[in-house]
């Protein structure tokens, strides 16, 4: 099926962050769009308000459109393979494509910017979109989070540039053929898919780099450049802090925000760039976004203005409540490196406060693979609370629970609690910083935690 052949679209799992962006793309083109999701969420309600018909709960094969030559059915691997609606379309006369393949179909023939990496994809993709937009490049964009600078996770541009989050899970990014590709990091992850780190590098990230178009740009963090030797059909640039072809120099903190100068490959300095994003890891993400924008033709003033006015993304170090006594921060961190980055950012921003954290592990397989790393990261907290694993697409693995992480921690200030007990425990806090960490449904508990503290403020 070619993109021009698609006249109606049905999504199985429409409420996912990546799926909903594609649903919005087709809906914006005036096509009939419908779909299924397990539960109603703020995002699915927004899709319905935009005219997308969604049903919830159990499968209902009667609501799947009849087969047609112009019908595209899109599904996500988050849906179980035995889900009745998925079985119907995969065994019937339907054109069925994974979300990643549809993204490849949409981006084909466009100048694609693909942002890959085991950490920082969503922030860097959104920031790149903001900088390119301010620079007048007017990209389309498919974002993996809810940005504060745009109306939704799909941004409709009017150029042939498209910015996408290139996801390594299930080798999804191999559907893309970028003009400019960024690789932020290559830490071990998704070992349920790849088996081991070497295979992840070769059949994942190196394979992705090989798909950059002839003469295209490959921008990689300086310390992973060693993995991409021998890929000679691209122009390779590195980025980092203090080192790399594109690098942040003269970093300083002024008025609660980072300032830095951007050194470019020819030695030119773009001076006095400001970003309020927390943590030095976000300075690196900013350098990568600046590199893309400059290589795409964006000017110096655009990257200064874009970074200075960037308002961030939901669930990426998002301040949910801030008072004189207590600060509550929501962060999507679900890998040991991401936990360390979030905790370090909190320490840097609030050096005189007690830093506490609640962590909800995401996936049984990831918990099994990285229990020791999670334990080391959580030991950086002054106090840690672990709640049960969020399973997402997985069935339980015998013996794999949050207790694996708890048992590996050295800190004496750690607790293993149910969700309900955690709510009681966090309600008792009166000061410090509380980090709520994880990629599962912990965000659904945050309004309750915030409300408890707002009630205390109101009634004493």
C-alpha cells in the first residue's frame, strides 16, 4: 500500500503516544479515523474531541471496519497477539501494518530527522522540532510525549522536513531512512528483543546508521562514535559537553538556568545560549538539537530563541507542585541511567533539600535485566520507596518483583510498599523534594499525591 492509497484508517491501540500521533496525522488529512484502546485516558478523550471514534474495554470485532482496498489497519506490539480484533485483521483480507512501518511509509520521500538513543529521545525530538520551527524550517513531527510548545504530539508542518522519534524497541527504527540521524546513547536495553548488548549494537543501532541516506548526516554522542566506524556513506559528527564536533563550552548557571556557548565543527562559537532544562544530560540533548538545526540551515538566533523559550514535555522532570516546603516532580525515568540523571538533576537544582523518590519499575524483563543498576541508582536518594512493577505488555516472570531491586540496595532508608501504602506515606511528607519515577501508570497517582499536599496547605 502506498500512502496515497490510504483513504480510511483503523488503529488497534490508538491511545498509545506513538499511535495517537499517527492517528492525528491521518485525521488532519481529513480521512475517517477510528480505533480501539483498553481504557479511556486524557489523550484518548482529546482524540475523540478531534473527531476520532474510539471504543474501549474488550475486543469488539463487529466494530472493526469491513475489509477494503483503501483501508489501513495500524497496530502496536503493546497489543497481545491473541487480541480478537488483531486476530481478525491479521487472518482476514486487510492491509495491516505496525506503527513503525506506517511511520516509515509517511516519512518516505521526505527529509527525515530521526532521533534515536536509549535515553533522551523524546526531549531531543521535541526540542529539535521547536528549534527547527523557530528557524522557519516548518517541520512535521511525530513526538513521543506531550509537548507544552505545540498543540499535540503530532506537529503539522508545511515543508518536506519531518522529525521523528526513532525507537529501538522491536527494531522499529529500521523502517526509517533519515537524511539526518542522531544517536544519543546506546546503553543496554530491550534485551528481551536483542538478547545482549553486542547484538543490540549490530542489529539495532549500527543497522539504523546504515539506513541514513547516501551523503546524509549521522550525529552521535562522542563516547559512542567508536561503534559506528566503517559506516562511510554518511558524514559523521560527534557532540558532547566540552568535547565533540558540536560541543557545549563555558557552561555556567545564571538565575536558575544553564548558559553555554555552542562550538561548531569549524570552531565557530554561538555564544550565550540559555536553557532552563534541568540536568547536564539535557545540555547534551540541547547540543544535539542545535546540531541538527544548524545542519538543516537554521540560524544562530533561532537556536538561542528556541532554547530560551522551550517549555518542556509532560512527565519529563515536570514540576507537579512547588511550595516553600515541598517540591513534587514527575519523571518518566525507567532505566538506571535515566534514574541517575533525574536524581542528579534534583540534587543540582535543590542542593539543600532532602531528595526522596518513589519508583515504579516498568516491565518484568527490564527489572530482571537491570535490578542491580536500579538498586545503585536508587541508593543515590536520601529515601526511596519501591512500588509494584507495571507489567505493560508482559506476563509475570516467576520471582521477578520490585523486591529484587529492594534487596540489592544498600541504603537503609528504603521501603517496599503497595500503591495504597505509598499514597499514605507520601501524604505524611512535609518538606524536601519528592521524585515520582517510572514509565508505567504512576502518573495516574500523581494528582492524588498533589491533592493531599494541597489539602494540607489549605486546611493545615
